[in-house]
């Protein structure tokens, strides 16, 4: 089942920019990135410190649909840790369960 995705809102090289997140990608702790916009297409690749990664899935999800497992894919121990991190990065932003975000799942290409 192939769904037509809307145009990307940013380039893949801007998807993961925080050094803490880059390190989580390199150690394999982080295999997903949620963003307000769409940064990549499935199958698209990019490099992180000379290592190649491929986006495997791109889909929308509401914050209220997130589980502890989703938070672990983001590199956090559970949903509460993910939520606190996001709110600290975006001061004044409320956690709105109905808010939709774009999920980009990826894996390293060996």
C-alpha cells in the first residue's frame, strides 16, 4: 500500500541536528525522529559523521498515540522522559495529545 505523501517541508540533512541526538543515532539508541514537518521520503539516505542511514518509514502520528516503545526509538527510556525533553527544547510549548507530527524511522546502511 503506497500512500502519496505531501511535499517535504525541509531537507533530510536538517532532520537530526542536536549533538545529543546525533550521538544517539551513532550508538543505535535512536532509530526515529519526530518533526512538525516532513524532512525525508522513504528510501532516502543521508550521512551522519561518515556513516550512511536510510529512512525506512514516514508517517503521521498524534502525540497522544505515542507509546514507551516509540519513545525508546527516539532514544529515551520512556514516554515521560521524551515528553520532558521535548518540552525543555521548546519552552512554553504545551504537550497537545491531538497534535500531529511526522515520524521518520531509519536504519544504518551497512
